């Protein structure tokens, strides 16, 4: 099965998970590059505003063509729901064949985020949530391995 991991990450938590998944699966990886400045207080507030009001942002042209893949594994940070860069990606990449979702978060909001992702694509084969606290423990990689085994 031709697989790609596609993710957005503002502060590298989701990136960490994305890299591990793509290494485990030896598959392509695509980082969604947002053109808006997300730094500092105003960057944070704007991010929250865009996700709350389901706004799109402007992302750079992607390297890989999602229609060439049997499975697209999509990762996002929870921003009180789906992050605007991943919302934008999913809006531009309709008709994905199979999908799986993962997210990182402070403590809650994954269910809503996955629901929003499903609304823009389809039912995922599996989902994975990692909290910031879990990412500091030694066995978060086992959780990633279980997710990968489910979809592989
Ligand atoms: C605008 C914004 C809203 C957020 N909302 C939530 C939230 O509702 N629930 C939560 O648990 N964490 C929330 N977070 C924390 C992030 O989900 C968490 O830090 C995540 O791991 C960041 O991923 P990243 O490093 O890949 O950007 C929010 C972060 C931002 C910037």
C-alpha cells in the first residue's frame, strides 16, 4: 500500500510523531507549510480564531500529489478543533482513498478534531492521540507502534 504521512506542526510536537510514523512505515512525508506567522501572542490568538471559526489559511504548494497514495495519514495539533493549515490541506485534497488521523494536544479536544477531519475527508482506518505529557514519557513510541500496526 503506497502511504504518505502529511502533517502540520507549529511547535514540533506533531512533527515528532509524524517523523516516527514515516520511519516505521518507511514512507513519504509531507510537511504542510503555512504562510502566516504563528509566532508569539498574536500568532496564537489568530490560530485559535481561525480554528474556532473554521477559517482557511494559505499553505504552500505541496511536494507530493495525494491522489497517488492509497493511504494518507494526516497529523494536526489540536487548536480547539482542527488546525487551519490541515483544514486547508483537506479542503484542497478531496477524494483521498484511505485515511488515518493523528493529533497532539495539551489535554483535550481530539474527538472534535477527528470529527472535523472526517467531515472533510472520510472515516479513518484508525486514530492516534498523544498529549504533551505522553510525549515526555518513554513509552509513547509503543502507542505509535500500535497505531501503525493497525493501519499497516
Ligand atoms: C491556538 C491553539 C489552540 C489550542 N487548543 C488546544 C485545545 O483545545 N486542547 C488542547 O489540549 N490543546 C490545545 N492546544 C495545544 C496544542 O494542541 C499542543 O501544544 C500541540 O501538541 C501542539 O502541536 P505542535 O507542536 O505540533 O504545533 C492549542 C494550541 C494552540 C496554538
